[in-house]
C-alpha cells in the first residue's frame, strides 16, 4: 500500500522578506514643524553639538546625528539647524539633525586652486580675523591676500591682527595694505623676556598678551560672529583663550624649521566673555591650503580695490594676469596711482589670477599647517 499524499496548507508557505522594505519609498519628507532650532558649535566624528534656546533660561547643549537625507550636506560651526527627537540635552542622549537653515554667509575654500570641490569652513560669520605673526613664523602676503579674497567673496568683513610685533617691526608687511579699508590691530608680547620663538609662560599656559590689543580686538567682536584664521604658532588660540576664558591648546614655533606646532584639532565656536548676546568666536584648525578655485576671477579683482580702477583702461576681455598684453594695471601701477606698494600688490594679484596649484602647495609646505 503506497504512502498517503501529505495535505498542504498556508502554514507551510514561507515568504522571504523584501530586502528593500515592504513599502515603496517616497520622495515626500516630514516637514518637522515641531523641530527646535540650534546653533552648531562643533563637529566631531559624525556628532554635531548645538546650542539650543540660546540666551534664555532654557539654554542647553544638544548632541545630534545627521539624518540620512542630509548625508551629502556639509554641516559646520555657525550653522543653524533643525533638531528633532530627544533635544533635552541630558547626558547620553542623541537628537536627530533634519535640516540646515539658509546661511547668511559661507566662508569656503578648495583644496588647491584647481580643485572644484567646495569645502565649507564656517557658516553665518560676520567677520574674519586674519592672524599673522610679525616673525616666527614669518608672515606671507600671499596667505593674507588669499584670506582677503575669501572674505570679500563671502561678504564677510576682514580684520588683520599682527602678533609678536615686539620681535619684528611689521611696518614693511603693513605697507602692502595701507590703501585698503579694513582694521589692523598690532599686538606685542607684554613681557619682553617671554617673546620670541615660544612666547609662553613658565607653566605652559597662555602667553603674556598685550592687554591693550586684546581690548581693542574685543571692541570689534561684540555682538558678532567672528572666525579666526592663521598659521600655527602665531598666537591665535592664545588670543581665543584670553577673549573667552577657554583652554584651547596653544603651541609655539619649531626653532629649526620655523613652523608652528599644530594644536587645535577641531573647529569650535566659543562665546565671548562678558559680551552682548550673539558674540561668538570660531577657532578654526587644520586648513593646510586655502585654494580659490571656487572664486570667480572678477571677484578676486574686487579684493584689490587699490588696483581695480586701473582696469578701466584695459582692452575688452583682459584677464589682468601675467600673460595679458596692454593691461591697464601696468600703467596704473607705474604712474604711482596704487601707491608705493603697487608693484607688490599687482604681483600678488597676478599670482592669484594665474595661480599654479603646485606653487600654492609649496607655499603651504613652507608655512606649515594653517589653523
């Protein structure tokens, strides 16, 4: 007698789950009307720290992870963002960052002058303080000019801070910028014995700063968001500590190479001590090059207002670079209309307009890490 056939029912059916999910994806996204607004103060390994309810009794710091749909959107210090989920700011909690609000200004750079990829440095800054030392490390007008171009392109007001003026008179450096309309603050080390290659106190803490220079700089910072940019070893983080009461790591300059020691490892927004609401300083680290590939050449010209009037006599389509024939800038400078610094300023402009990425990399290597 043969074996009876087995009767089958629905319990014997096994359905393999769809790896892509049981429902089709939609392009519609929640509006997140209940999201709270926060100011990003630092970014570290995929975690975004924001200040929520700023300048109120409910102010708190919230750590968030970026939503998947924003994975290609850069989020940087200074950004205002929308946060959902656990926004209590309690220890070990994590909110979700779902939107980056429209930016008022964007300070950006490229890796070099041929790289088309935008690298956002900070957002919503009102002014840029370019920090250079009169010596140790030696200042370069090329770096200052690049920073000025980036500031003007972003619509950010520039300010030049020259430190270690007791080591070397910065008059020759400043002569290049006498005709430009932006503030210049000169700082000298308060204790002459502490000046030089590593102007730090014996206990390794902050340098003995020029109190008058600190107070003058503070006047420009009240009520504004300010980003500081400068090479390692120029005293940038030391100045930040003096203005905010923070304890950002500081370092000096290598006596052999003349390069600054890299100290800050992440961009950080800090509130200015005893200042009006909205007064923030953003200390920036690790920018090894400041490429201008994203800046239109015509906008680079705007960063040289002492030379720009000379372009009126240029032929149509003149590029104003070293290869230009009958460029009006040559006659403008030769006539003395651009002042004594005219020839040096024109040379700097033409280096930027016809920049060779290899030259920019060479200058960066000579200067060390830019912070």
